[in-house]
C-alpha cells in the first residue's frame, strides 16, 4: 500500500520502507524525509502514518540547516499532526537535533 500526496511543487510517495520525492523546482531533501519518517516511527511505534509533507527549509547564519515536515498520524483511535524539525550542520550534514510538536485536532 502507498499514499501519493500532490502539492504545487512536490509529489510524495509514501510506502512503509520508502520515501521518495520529486520536484519541479529541484530535489526535495529525500534524505531528511526518510530520517523524519524513521524518527516518527520510532517515537510513535503504534501509529499509522496517514500523510506526510515537507513544509520548509531554512539555512541559518550559524551554519545550521532546518528541515520541517508534518506527519498526519493515527494512534489509539486518535488522529493528529506531528511537526518534525530536523536541525543539522550545513557543512557536514550531521544531525544536531530532531524536534517534535504534536498538534491535536
């Protein structure tokens, strides 16, 4: 089973072990999308991922980069969004932090 998500610039294909993305404007950070999905699965092992979207990318003056994703998940009968922000070193591409924000609806 897979889910396709279409936005103005990106097409995302979700499969349990695969995340791929294509963009008319350039490549979406597939590496970070895979990492974000892995981290969500680790933090919410009983959850089913319903939807996924890359929200934005930011390069900071201190040499770090930010990638923000939103996941719609269902766990224990509840559906909610989880914003995942990956903070990494722009030069070495090593992850410094992964942050989660739950948004209930």
